[in-house]
């Protein structure tokens, strides 16, 4: 066996995604001491949490605690340049520079990257005023997709079925509904097909696939109700065959990584591609500059390798020197439990009776996305609150395992979908 040196790690973030990342880091033979900022009450039961308000504070913390690797969970610190500051301070970072994080922070940036690199994506045009955007919509007709250019907490996209709806969405963007994020608007062709999430890791030069997943964005069973941040996921996405995966790497991921490197913005970290599997092949809907939430929960449930070593190899430019990561040949599912009323108004502070971790069956985890610990009890403090994650030989077995554990949770104020995975199981 190759000797592995242990590295101290700082994880940035506080949600269910970070709880999943933390569990994978804890299972990594190469991980030394693990810290998390800001973390959560649940994460603080497993590792030391601290609150680092700025990237400079994080760099100072790394010096003080001999941290060699920083893992950045959410997009905002990446877009704000935390990776740049930490790298300048000599720390290895899993996460792109502010410039490379523009793949998520600006839809127009990504569209122009697609143009330069020949990446298949929806036809589009970018506008800086409502009048020209409205005129364009009236030439292309509906259905059509209106997107605020910048980060809009997942709310900046309107699928308009009529040109009137498209015009309203354009007006709302330019009237400031999404702040500065909506001062530039991308109008896109409406793509049809099945949507999947594909993940790839890069050290700026080399690229490896890291699995696929599908999520359920609507709040209620049968994919009805309002859009949410995601009510459940499963991995792999069975529609995403090995052939489609190879094609997506070749036509979308690798050209994007190469294009960013050519532009002087090498991409380090995980590139999350939202793909539409259309009749004429996979097309890019969007890139995210980080792991998905709750996609990470199912991806990492299928990864038994040394996640810390894998991420360090990305962060230090050594990805080509290690064996390509392999997810287990199994399936994983994540059921999101949310507070009643989410995604609109809900009350915080309801009590949750959770089974102790030691009593959970093998291959089941309860991850915390929005809880607090008060008076020796868990309380809900968020829309999406818990992630119940299970893996098994196949999706059907994983799903039974997950719902059995959901049934042991005593939380009258919570709700969840009972049909996560239906699309894959009906195949
Ligand atoms: P985004 O915020 O870019 O993730 O978009 C939100 C959702 O809108 C995506 O996950 C898709 O389901 C849908 N969407 C975005 N762009 C398109 C498009 N060009 N055609 C069809 N659906 C789209
Ligand atoms: N689950 C979608 C995202 O993380 O953006």
C-alpha cells in the first residue's frame, strides 16, 4: 500500500450537502483533523465547528491549524473569491476561482463559453434592456425560456408558455425582481427531454466523471405543486447510459474545462452540469460551480474511496496520477423532509423525534439540512430540514430502506414526497 499522509481539512458550508461531504471526509483514510465553518449543530456533534466570516479569516485559521485542504460547499463564497484568497495564502482548495465560478454566476458567460467551445446548448440571445428582449421574444415565439443572468437563489428562470408570459418575466427582471442579477437577461430556446445532473471533477487540466443523479423539484407527489430547491434525488440516473455519459464528457465537459483553461481560468473542483437529454443528444442547460444539494447526498453514498485524497488531487493538480474514482455499482436515494408550508411560508422551531444514529440500519444516514439542537431535542429551522439517504443493490431496495427510516421519524409538522424515484422505477 502506498503510504498516505494525513491532511487536516476545513470544510465551508452548513447544509445537508456539507453534512454528506463531512461524512465522506470522515471515512477517508487520508483525512486528518476536520474542521467546519460555520457548520451546524448536527455537524458540530461530529467535528469542530468555527465561524470564519471572511476568506482572510479562513486563511489565518488554516495557518493556525495546519490545514492543507479547504473544501468549499456553496457557490456564494466561490463567486466571492474565497478560493483565490486561500490559494494565494498557499492552501490547496477544492473549488474554482471567482473567474471560473462565473460558469454559475453568469448564464451569459456560460453561453459565450459554449459558443467558443462548440458545446451543444439551447439557442439564445442576451439582452441589457427590456425593449430589445421583448422584440426578440416576439420573433422567436413561445414556449421560450427567460433567465436572469446572475445568481437568483434558483428563482431566476421562467419557462414561458406564451409570449405575454415571456414579456412579463422580462419586465420583472428589468424592474429589479432579482436585483443586479436580472439587469442582464438571457432568452433561450425551450429544450425538451429528460433532465439529469452530471458531475465531473477537474484539477484544471484532467477531468474524470463522478456520477449522475436526478432530482424532483416540485413540492408534491406526481411532480405537482410549486418548485422547490429539490425534494429528493437518486443516483445513478438510469436514462444516462454509459454511451450518453461518454458523449457528454466529450462534447460538453471536456470542451468547457479546456476552454476555461485557455481563457486563463483553470477549473478546479466539481463541475455540475444540468443536461437535457434531447432527441438530438445531450445539451447543456446550466453549469454549477459546486456539488448539488441534494445530489451530493446520493453520489457520496455510492463512493467508498478516499474522498479527501481525491479532492486533494484535484486541488493540487495531480488528478491524472491517481486511479479514476469509481462509484459503487449500486443505487442511492435521498428523501428530503421539509417543514409544512415550504417553499412558501412555514414556522420554525417544531420539534423532531429522531432515531439515534446507532439504531439506524446499515446503509442509511440521516443528514441535517436545517435543524438546531435545543433542550436536548432537535428542532426544525428551515424549509428543507432533513435528508434521509439510503443505498442498496438497486433503487427499489434503496427506496424501501429510506422510507422505512422516514417512518421512524416523529415530526408532525414535516412533510415529504412518497414517490421519489418514480421516473427511474417505471422504466
Ligand atoms: P436553472 O435555474 O438554470 O437550473 O433552470 C431551472 C430549470 O428550468 C432547469 O432545471 C430546467 O428544468 C428548466 N430549464 C432551464 N433552461 C431550460 C431550457 N432551455 N429548456 C427547457 N427547460 C429549461
Ligand atoms: N439541486 C440543485 C442544486 O444544487 O443546484
